[in-house]
């Protein structure tokens, strides 16, 4: 006893980031950022169509 026990010593693996680990080796911010960019890629075509429609109207 007396030894400080860190339950989650992992940190974000992104270079220059010292935030606590959240998932997949990344902190919450970077994890959701990469997750959202993946979503964005899959929806890229739809967004392109939408922007075309906006440009027309
Ligand atoms: Zn991070």
C-alpha cells in the first residue's frame, strides 16, 4: 500500500497530444475527430450533391 495506482495511465498516441487515452490509442478529441472524418468520407458524395443543389437554387 501507499503506492499511487493509476487506473488509466495511457495517453493519447497522437504526436504532441498529452490528453488521456479514450479509445483506439487516442484521446476523446482525436478519437471522435478520426471517427467523424471517416463518416465524412463515406458521405462525401452526398454532401457534394447537396452543395450542387444549393448552388443551383
Ligand atoms: Zn489526442
